C-alpha cells in the first residue's frame, strides 16, 4: 500500500484574481507552477523544517493528530507527474478532451470546464490546455523547494479560451459529433444547452496576450426541465444522444435529428421520487442507462420503452442517504455508486435489482460525502473516488490483504486492503476523471483549483 498525503499548499499558481473573461487575467500564457512556498511563510516553514530534522519518517493516515512541530511533506518519489492550476473562479465540473493530447513527455492535456463565479455575469465555459507537463523531479532533503531554479523550458504553461455563459455551470460533458467538438452544460437557471467548441478550441493554438472570450448562442438550449439539475451524460455507443436529469426527478433524452438539432423527449422518463443526481449510459448497450437519486435508489432504464415504463430494474435503499454519483465499468458488468454516507459500493448487474441484491463490495474509508468516482479506462479492477473529506483515493479490487506487510505498519490494518493510494491537498473536491489516452493520469477539480497527477501505484 502506498499512502501519500499533502499538508502544505503553495499558492503561486493559484491566482486570487479571476481571469479576464470578467475573470481578470493579464499577460501571456499563464505559467502553472509546481508547489512553491509563499515568501511571507518562509521563516515559519524554516522553523518547522528545523524542528523536524531529528524526526523520523512515517505513514500518515487521514484522521491522525499531528504533534506540535510536526508537518507533512509530499513524497515526490510516489509521483510520476504532479501539477496544479487555477482558472480563477472555482470550476466544480469539467471534462477531459481526450482527442486533444500529447501523450509523450512533456505532456499536453486539454479540458473543458464550467465556472461558478460569484458574479453571475462572470461565468464562462472555459477550454484550457496544460502543456509542457514534465515528470516530477524528486528533491534531496536539504534542497530548497523554490521553483525559481527550474529552467523556463521546463515550466508548464496554461492557455485558456472561453465562451460567456449565463450563470453558474452545474455540470459539463464533452463530446465530438462527427468533426464538431461540443459540450453539454447544465446551468443553474434550469437550462441545458449544447455549445459548439470549434472556435475556442482553435484559439488555444493561437498565441495571444489576452484570454479570448466568445459571446455566442448555443447550438440548442432546452428549458423544459422544471428546475435545475446535475445529471448529464452523452451516450458513447449512439453518437449525439444525450440524457439530462433534474432536481425534480425528471429525465429527458436528446436524440440528434436532421439540420444539426436534437429531438428532445416531451414526456420525461420518470421513476425516481426525488432529484436525479447522476446518469451513466451503458458502455455496450446504446439504449440502456443507469441513474442514481436522492431517493437512495439506483435504476436501470431501457429508453426504447415508453418513458413511464422504461425503468427496468431498481435497487431501493442502495445507500443510507442521497446517492450522488455512479459509473459503469466498460468491460465488466459492474456499477460503482457513492453517496452522502461516505460509502463507495460495487454492484454486479448480473444480480442487480430487488430487495435481496447486495453489493459485491462496499468501502467506507471516506469520512465525508462521495462527490466523484470513476473506473480506470484500461484496468477493469481499478477505480478512483473523491469526497468532501478532501481525499482522492485510488483502489484496486484485485488486491488482497498482506499479513506480513501489515505487521510492519500496524495502523494500516484498519484500512481496506484494496486501497492503493491517497492524494490530499485539495479543498472541497467535486469531480475527477482518468485520462483515456494517458494511462494512470488523473485530473481533479475543487474549490482550490485543479490537480493533475500520475502516481507510481497505477
């Protein structure tokens, strides 16, 4: 088991200004900085470093109490890559644009995110590209952590371009329909819209001293939901098909039609009794989707049936409280679910539904609500989870307990043997995604910005 935790957060890369898309950003491409001490904290940290010179290295488990003078340091040998960035206002939903990537080092990764700025008119859909991402360079114990010694040629670079958006973005999902890159976005005003990203994506390749901000109308907007919502997903086996679910238990399915528009079901798909929190289409069956809800149930749907009869399987009371997120394994008949109870559960669809079905695995490591989870794209036994306890946890269902190893670290005996890695340092984590083209690379978003990392464990 490899447990790595963060205690110090350095803010050189996290601007307090909001980028110039009413979101105040100046200068050329913003450089993303590795962890760096703020100068005003140097003296205090020197004292902490001096006090720990005689200490011993050990494993920190979340919840452990630090003694006076103790600090936590990142073990950079546990990371192949680790970077941070901030786009200004919090972006609590994002998606990876997998076809815009440089897979060899230094990496280049492109994402689309939706902002939640305090000023309503300052919100945007932002495309951002993190390039020149180099491997972690482990430092000696006596080496200063200041990144001023890093050559300019090795410093990562952040480019952005955006589309003005009316109000905060609750959830955003990327897709490519034919040659056109698009993003579907749930807005806090109750509108679901699909946006053409072609122009802003091209802007990322054009050097500029200002962040480009486009004002344009969406390809299509739907105002038929009675309230706002968060559930949103593109079908990967039927191009252009989209499902959106709201806080009033309704689900609408969008199907592409001639002329570049969508036919949206006028009658909602209804079976949940409370807010639909997440939707995932089957990775294999184009007419099948899964949903979770505040009503504590998981449901499997066949959208070929009439909307009021399309729910085929239901697992009631799947969690003790609201179920926030789900994900469908791409190669095995398993679904992940995570709820406000802090538990991550694995369900086998071959025995799913009814009051007697039980999860094949349940993990209660997190101490706060589960806010995000996702299966690894290539390894069917590996997944990641994140929660309100500010942890990103990596798991491998194939692992079993090693009694000899636990003898050396007795306090690890209370941890699930499937727990591979814990990453900390972000505050109020909302979403995470694996990169399909860079195996093991994770991007996570929170109120404090984005972390991009790849560990030695996966």
